[in-house]
C-alpha cells in the first residue's frame, strides 16, 4: 500500500497531465519540472545485486532483494560497502543506510508497512531471521528495528506480495499452506497477532501483486492465475476484504487471456484515491505489456495504454503514474516507436495514461537485464529498485531515488542559430528545439545582440525530430554585421547558446 500522495501538485502539472505528442503543450511547473518529480537522481547508497521490493515508513525506506551488501554512492563493487543480507533500510532525506541490519537466510520479494508507520512486514524465501524461525514472512518494529516476538505465521513457500489494511496483512505468492491450513497463493493474517484469517480466494497459480483500495473495501490481486475459487478470473481480480470472494471487475477483461502467442501477467498494482492502476508483463511478440486504470469501487476501465516492454513497477503520485519497465515501443499510444531505445523510466498521466514529461533512465544491467523492479514513495520522492548498474548514464547499482527538489534538469544548450541574408535589409534565422529530461514545452527567445526579437514556446521529445523555428528579421541596415543567439528556459533553468554573425545585404 502507498503512503501519503503528493499533497500539492502544481497547476501546471495538472494541466500537463493530459499531454501526448500530438496534443497541447504543457507549461513547465514553477519548480522547474513538469510532473511531480525532477529527473535528477539524488544521492543514495547502492546494492550488490537486485532490489525486488521497496516500502516507506515515515522518513525510512525499506529495500529487499537478492543483495547481500550495500555500498556508498559512486563506489565500485567491493569498496565502501557494508553487509546487509537481503534487507536494508535507508534515510529518505539523505539516502544513507540506517542501523537496521537483520540477518536473513533467503531473499526478500515483498515489503509493506502499516499506515501508522510503526511496523514493517517482509516476505520472501527466508526461513530464519537472526537465527529465529520465520517461515517466509516476518514483522519488525520500526522504532526498535527488532523482530516482533510471537508474530510468526508459517507460510509454506515464497511470499511475493504484501499489503496491509486495518488489522489485516494480505499475502500473495507461490505458497499452498499457512499455519498448516490450505491457502493457495493468497491468504491474510492479523497485524496484531499474526493469526490466520478465514480470507481464502484460492488462486490456481502464482500471485505477483496485491494492494488494498484506499478506503479499505477492496483487495486487488494480480499474477499468473486463471481461476479463483474455481471461477474464471484471469491475471487480475477485485476481492471482498472479508470473504475473499471476487467482485465483478470489467477492467480485467482488457487483459488478453493466454494463447499460443501471448501470456500476459500482472506484475504490480497501486491504488490512489478511487483509482487502481495495474501493470502487466507479457511473454510473446507484441503481447500486452501496458498499464490500465480502473475505478476502485466498480472495477470499470478508465483507460489503458499499450506500450510494449514489460511493466514491472508503478507508483501513483498526485496526477501522475510513474512506470518502471523496459518499454521500447509506445507508438500505439502516440509515443515513441520501436528502435528509439529502451525507456526504463517513464511517467504517464494518471488521468488518461499518456506519456508525460519525465525522462531519466536506467540500464538493464545485472543478471536479468530487466532494469527497474520496484517503486516506493513517501509522497515527494520516488525510490527505484531493480536490476540495473547505471542511472542517468552514471554508475549506480540496484537503487536510486528522485525527489521534488526545485530546479529539475536543465534544458540542453541550444545550438548556434543558422542565419543568412539574401535580400536587402533582411536576415533569415533558424534554430531547432532541444531536449529537457523533465519538461516537454520550453520557451525559446531569439536575440539580435542584446535585443530580444522573438519568443516562442515549442514542444519537443527525444524520439521526435527537432522542430525548426524560422524567423525573418527585417528593417536592418545594409552592410552591417549582426549576431544572433538563442536562450531557452524551462521556467527556472536558463541556457544560452552560441552566437552566429551575418552580414546584412
């Protein structure tokens, strides 16, 4: 479950939420970027292997995965590191690790925190924590960093998904029994005692994602299953919080059922307000890899996008939905075409699913070559975990973070304009647009010497050929030489280009 959503979203960001390449331009937010977050990565420690799960509690972010050591920013493997066996905690403000360092004997695949921030629950492959038996799930006191004594549900196999609402901890994964009672891949226990609850949706295949609506009335489960309680429910279901019975969810029908060419599985679910967002990964050429949004009460589809490249992680912040994937073709939604590279980090409008103004990136390093696998936010930041070794073209393994610190990424420096004079008293000046990693619409000003001669707003995307602006400067004195340069701003950052001189006929 998520914590507080971004409390204040700028008017400009709200207006820009509907943005698509062929649509209206978006004004840069006054903070210097167009969505809720800057594209500049902030300092954070790294891991020596993939981060599979993230969650926040107050000013602490918890990371779990396959890693066994963490290390300082900028350090290569084996330098400036410390032991952390599959679980670690970091300060959300500084990115530095806390003293939380339990020793597990297996990987962590899921993390959730209680709404009051007092407890954190982890799930995975482990069976002991600091030598104490804990069968695939464990709870810690956030204030003391101690394992909660007596809270010890015995789960038979991997817990891959967790969500907490009220006094219930919802578990999803690959298990078949909890406390020696049949619970096929979905179960619930109490927060205060860990006692198994009657909740039993009975999935026939693995569950990868689980979340609860913000009003606590619906549980959303996703994965590779085809049936719940022997009824057909492929990949996604909306469940009663007490009985585990499935409500009708029309949006689930938009995930294609498996056939010889395509198997699409739900990999992540995030709820915010009265919306639920669902991320899919498909196996097979052209198989559904996108994101859909549904009404969290009726289950009706609100929108769906069809970018290709498996979506592994999503997080809603304000009117924006941040996406971790290996997207390589979003042409069906008016975005980039195949062949433009892999866009591991993107933002989409939470209002309509269209690509928004945020373009940092990771690589697909590590062993899986996937890239981002998990997101978490405290409301004004985004922590990104996964299987990567580079972030924004610099070395950074496993973990990174972005915030809403004012300023944002600077626009690229504009090129020197092209200028010519083929007619008396006149010069023709042209210049192309540039790219900004967290804005799409920029303001361009053309100067003749120190005199401003024109201002334009232009929208540009890295995957689209730059727009060229042409300006005719008239009334100039023949025989004189004048110079022109372009300045570009995103509303906070200003870049000045080189000048070009031309002799007027």
